[in-house]
C-alpha cells in the first residue's frame, strides 16, 4: 500500500505478506508486527486495513466494491484522515 493523501495513515503503508488465514474466501495479509489487510464481503466487498482481521475498525479500505480477488486488483482506495473523515488516495 502506498500514496495516502495525508500523513495520518503513514504507519500502515508498506509490505503486507500473505498469512495462512482466510476470511470471506480470500487470504488475509499482515504487515510485519502490525495491521492486517483482509477482504470483507459483508462490508460492501472491500479490502480493509485494520488492527484485527475481520473487525470493523479500519484505517484504509478499497472503495471500488468490485469484489477483487486480490488487493492489487482493487481500485479507488480511501484512507481515514486525522479527524476520521474518508479521503481518496492518489
């Protein structure tokens, strides 16, 4: 993940590695010692980044609602700004 519109989520950028976990028929990824990247069918078919996989708390999410099988295929990412508003990524 890269290029957020603000610095509020910089700590969540980086390389996420595939884990052995599955959620909503998709693999779960994790940044070393950090957040999870996972797909949620129940939540508008988005890829989400948050502190727990399968949770509702998230800081970055795909906004395309296209059901992309892998996060690299997802488009239109948004990030939570410092005050909690969603902002489109570049």
